[in-house]
């Protein structure tokens, strides 16, 4: 389960004065994880208000007993009470700057526990907090993001017509316990958030939502992680309605607990449901139709779905799409119908295949998009699509020549927290594996994957090895277990000679100047026609192959774009005509 880079946690020493004595203690904000949430949330959309009461369970994740716990919520919320076994606990409230919340800060409670909690032991706390959740993009605008871009990214809010609030990483609407994340420091937010998600992955969350407002006749529904929460009670007082619904998250793991309260209509299909807002029915139907095309392909590659993929509409036409597990939030009114098949392929893959390793979970969902495009429009279309990702990847990998062995490991696909790597690079890696071992073998390996058996990073390699006789240790070493950068192919030489039977023997020596090996397609243009060979060249290595061609070879072109490469500018070679 541990696949985060080693990181020295920052400890903050707080100087305080207590009973006339001054003492110094060090706060380890990540000492406790929260293993269980059982919350009652009162939401008044017209007032943008949220009030929470409930119980949480804290577990000491350190090797030493702990007497102080840190609990954090969004800075727009306030702590009201913290109790243990019916006794009020003393706590210090303070603001804490962190970009894990859209406001760029958290309301922190530094709680003195009734007694020390031993390592791995737990303590139950009853908590209360309340406040408002308004549109707020402070964390982005303060680092220079233009206001409209920032608001389209951080669109979360509780509002009269629509409530959409994503969890940690957007809005800390439930308590968390993390070190500060800083968007202006490289991957700090991803690292803090990934550590939190790993600690949270075995946790359970149960929430009762009570929504009060004047809605009649358009009663809103409450959705939690894309699932409709069943209504357990309903009261109407004049124009005011009070609706209570109970929700349980199906998969806390790497998903972000997300609350939606809106008047949704729904288009349902066996594999997917699309919830849309008023006036967006046509767009929702188009989405569902293009998703139908992707169903058989996703089933063929990733098996029968465990659950339905869930698409939910956003009312803000410029809002950036957002995905968490099987749920995709996107403004249907402006989403390009041409892209809905692609989006559906991605979400349907999540609904079929579950992995806590991002390079498998997200990498395969992006790979499914490339497969979908190939099926719809041919291989070139898939390669063009991957081309967008390759450009981002080449920039990310530009610095990798200077990586030391520790960095090679922390940036590897099995450890990385960088989206470019676990999305774009992983997609290319899956595509290369498929080109090397074939569809059937890779499909069987994927079908054999069971997240509960995925106990070490080489598990997937072993599943693939069981389906193919080919030795791929070098490939996994260069692409999956280490970040060795990218290959750089170059034809060192090529000679053609006429054979006695009037065909041609072409001898090609292919160089790989880069630091990662790969098998690359090489196409040979002939006086008439073209033939393609796949050639494996290890990092900093050369391979010489002889190819018999029916007509005179004229030009060699290395790499159709299926292998990410640091310098594709030296990939064409003109073959001299044979002397005789
Ligand atoms: Zn995804």
C-alpha cells in the first residue's frame, strides 16, 4: 500500500504558555488518521450554510503514544465543540494556511485528548462545526491564476439552485489531519493529498444529510459520490421543506467524497446513468448514446462492470470537468458530444476495474480512450490523441537525465504522484505493452487482476508474464519501476543490396540514444509499397536487423508515435539505392 515518495514530514513546534510555565511541544499533524466518520449534516442552501454534528474515530498512526490531535476543516467553517465520552475537551483554534482547501486555509483545532492514545489505538470524538461554503478561489488567485480560470476550476459551493462540494483537495467539509500543502511548491498539494488518501483508504463514512429550503415543487436530490441517497424523512412547513437522506460511501479509498444537491433528471442505461439539469435533456441523451458505442469495447478489455458509471451535470457552463472514481462531473450544456464517447470509455473502465495504484486505475482508463478512438477512427486517430499526452510527457521528462537513483524510484509509475506520469505516461506504457504482447494476452492479464491480491508493485508484471513468453523485465525496469526518461531513436546506418532472386536485403542499425529501452515500429518505404517491422532497442543500445524487401527500399521512418520519445526529429533516414 505504501507507494509514496519518502518524505520528511514537517513538524511545527508551538510555543505556548500554560499555568505560568512555558513549554514547547511539537505538532505532528499527520499522527492520527480518521478511520470512521458518522456525521449529521444540516444544509441550508439558500444561506450557503452547513452545520455538522457527529462522531469520528481517530487512530494513532505513529510509533509513540499521542496526547495531542490536530483536526482541520475549511477556514470558512468554525469548530463549535469537541468531546470524548461526554466530556468537553480543551482545544486551541487557529487558522492554518494550506492549499488543500479552496479558501487556501483551514480552521484547525489542536485538541488535548483525555489521555495518551497508544500506537495503533483509537479514540472516539464527538464533534460539532458550522459555517458557510461559498464560491472561493483564493488559493488559485493568490498565485496569479486569472480569476475566471480559477473560478471555473474551484467551482465548489453551497447555493440555492445547485450545491456541489468536493472533499479534501477542494473543500475540507469533513475533518482531515494534514501538513500544509502549497500550490506554488511543485507537487506539494498532490503529495499531501496522496498521503491523506492513503491514510484514509481503509476508512468508512456514513452521512445523514438534512436539507432545508423552499423548493416546492422542484425537490432537490442529494447525491453522495454519485449515488442517490435514499430519503428517510420529509416534512413540509408552508413553503419550507425539510428532507433527510442517508448516505454511505461505497469506495472511500482514492475517491474524493463529493456532495451534490440539485434537481436532477436521469437517463439510465444498464452500464451508465447520466443526471442532467433542466434544459439539458438532449445533451444527456447524446452522451448516453455515444456511451453505448463504448460499452462492448470496455467489456471486451476490462470485463463486466462492478457498478454503473455515473455522469452528473454541472450548471456552470465553463466549469472544468472533474472525475472521482466512477463519477464524472461535467457541464453537459457545453460538453462536446464528440468527446462524450471518450469520456464514457474512461468512466466505464473505472466502473469495471478497480485498483489503488493510479498507474493501473487511471493509466488503463486513458488507455481505454485510445482504444475507443482506434476502434472508431483507426490507429492513427488513437496515436494523434496520445500525441497530446506525449507532448506533456516530453516536457515532464525533459529533466530526467539528471535523476539520481532515489528520484528514479520516486518518479516511477508505481510511486509517482504526478498526474502527467500516472495518466499520460501510463497510457503510453499500456499501449506499448499491448503492441508487444498482443490484445488477447493483455486482456487475459487484466482479467486476472484482483486489487485485493495486488500486494507488491510487481504483481501486474507477473500477471502479464503468465500470458506471454516474452521477457519484459527490462521494459518494466525502464518504464514502470524507475523513471528512466524516454528513448531517442536514430537510424545509424542502412544498406540495401540486391539479392540473386531480384529482391533486396536491407540491413538497418538502429540506435537508441535515450535512457529507456523500447520496441518501436519501423516502416520501410519501398519503390512500391511499404513494410513495417518492430525492433527492440535497449537503452543506450543498438540493434541490427536484416529485412528482405520485394522492391527497392527508399526511406526508413522510425516510430509511428506509439512510443514516447525525447527527440522525434531524427527519425527519418534516406536509403541510398543499391550500387548494382
Ligand atoms: Zn479517471
